[in-house]
C-alpha cells in the first residue's frame, strides 16, 4: 500500500494552483498534526500491520511543519504500519522553506530519503507571474543545501507553457536545471484550473498562453533535451536518471491501493474510494466520528477497467494487455482493433512485448485518444472484474 499525507498549508496561494491549501498559523499546524496522528492511529487499528512501500508528504507545503511535528506523524505511521525494507519517503518542499541546512539535516535524520522541490521556473519574471514565494537564487541554493544534507534522491518540479513563454525560454530554463543535476524532474504543462487567479486573468484576457504549436514543441523538444542528458521519460510529465523514478507516483499509475491522510486527501482501498472534507473543522469531525470512509463509493467493474487504461497509458511502458484481460476477461486488441490500427498507422501508439503505449506524439493528444476509447460501445457489454 502507498501512504500519502496531505499538508494543506501554504504561505500564500499560487496563481495557478487548484490543490486545496490555506494559509495558517502555528496553532492550526499543531492542530493538524494532532489530527493526522489520530487518523493514522485509527487506520493502524483498522488495517493492522499493513505493509507500506512508500510515504509521501504532499501539499500544500509540508516543509512548513516543524521537524518535531513531522517526527510525530512519521513515528505514528511506523508504529502502526510495516515499512518495506526499500521504503521510499518523500517530502515536497518550496525552495524558500528549506533554506536552512539544519532543517534539511533534520529531515534526513527523520528518515526522509527523497526531496521534491517545487521550483516551477528559474525566471524571476515567471516566478512573479506564478505567484511563487521564492527567487531563482533560492531555488539553486535549495538544491545545493539538499545535496550538502545528503539527499541523493532529489527531484525538481517545473511548469512549461506559461503565459508569454517561448520555446527558447523553456529550453533555457531546462538547461539551467539540468546543470544542477537533480535525479528526477517533473515537467507539467500549465492548465488553467477553475477557481484560480489564472482563471480570472484568463477570463479577463489579461494573460495569453503560447499557441498549441508552440506548446507541442516545448513538450517534444524538452523531452528530447532531457533524454539527451540521461533523463528517461517514464511518464507523460516525469523524467528520471536510471533508478530514480518516483516509486510512490508510479504506484498510483500501476493501480496500487493508497491511503490518504489529512484534509482533502483521497484514498482507494479494497475497491472503495473516499475523500476527506476540505476544512480542518470538517476533517476533525470526520476523524472523531471514527468512520472517515463513511462517504466511500464502491468502484464498479467498468470504472476500475477505465482507470487502469487511463493510468497505465500515462506511463512510457503503457498498458499490459494481460492487465486488461485480467480486469475484463476480454482482449484489448480485439475490442479496439480498428482504433489501434488507425493510431498505429499515424505513429501515435507503440505495440511491444504485450503492451500498448503512446508515442511521444501520442502523449500530446492522449486526452483525445482516451476519450475515444471510453466512448467506445465496447463498454456497453458487461464487465466482470477478477477479485
């Protein structure tokens, strides 16, 4: 099982971000810590000695928590769950929030062995446009300090397709980050999300995104540059040096069970899915009720099969035909033969070793391809999931 801890606090709300987060004081962060400990204890009793392969602190900005608060959460998880021998433990952090070597040394001593830095851009102007609280120099310094603290598994997040950005600017930013030699990069294309400051500016025509053609070049040329520098694309938005892929995120894409802790966190366990309330007050009520999964929905056979297709096809390896067969009792190649033939002839998919995967060009139009797959009359026939 994967274990995810959502820390819903940020210094300020970034202009593009739709994830649940709020500003907070010390009292709110302490209250959150106590509730996370309480929830972990509850699940430890409900799922005794469940093995956990990865623990991921996401947000929000988990690095706003003090070391002793992180320690209490980790110790509680260790008390109630069995950590795998090759356990991966990740903390997301903003560069400005890990500016102290003592804090990073403390993270290492707590057992964190992977750090994911939300750099997003190396341009001062773009960082201001995004509403990010750090500077390019703070980003570079955070990477340097993380290495000094002994982090040998370091990831950097970037965003491309920003308002006013050109291909040459994106490649320049990539080259800057490559020179820092992180072990992993996540490169996300900007999307305008509902309820964000960017949506307001977009609606008011205050910002203009690069053309579709320019964005396509950013994706393709960026991926080519990264692979030329030894970063293998193992998922649409993720690149890693050999052996440094995110095992936690890969677990999501492979359809593994995951337990989410904290406000707004989502869980999928034993074909049940639920999401915690967004506010700290509602989250507290849910945990103190003793039944935080009371609103869970059971995933039906068709939903499980469609999710398996969507998630596996995000990865470079793609969907194993055997996985589809196990889930549906049917042959993917038979069910989607005309579509596969057309996609293959256009160079949008690859067929290899019992898998179907998107080519890099296919990744660009993956949403359209998946929409066509899910609109197929194939889904009108009964599907029985193997339990």
